């Protein structure tokens, strides 16, 4: 079990850790990772569980929909999946700047 293994790491080291986890997955290990970063779940391309208001929803990475993440983070979020060269990427962006007042 990895509890937020990328916490407080720079961008490069986050993905080095995720690659170690992916390597363990490919060797048949069952891995449980907690993260607040949906990009990391997409990178690992595994089953996900979303906890929203105390309720657990689980399924494939495709469960990271705009609606579900917007509900979970309490802000409008756009989710787009792109597949290129056999690799899946997820782009998650706020639909508006929530830090600036209108």
C-alpha cells in the first residue's frame, strides 16, 4: 500500500515513483495507492475508487468523468481522454478560474 507516495515531490520524481509502481503492477503485485491527483490514477491506468461525501464509487479509469470529478471536488471540471501511440492521457482542467472573483 502506498499512501500518497508522490506527496511533496517535484514533477519528475512523482512520475519516477509512479513508474516504480507500474513496474510492480506488471510483475503481478496488487497495489493500492491513495492520491488526491486524478492524473496519477490515469497514469497508472488501473481501477479507481472515488470518495464523494463519504460514498465510494469504483470502476475503471473511465469513471473519472467530468460529472464525477466536479461532484467530488465541488467545482466545475472538464475531463478529456486522449490516446496516442498506445498511451492514454487525461487532461483535467477547471472550467473557469475559481480563484478570481468576477
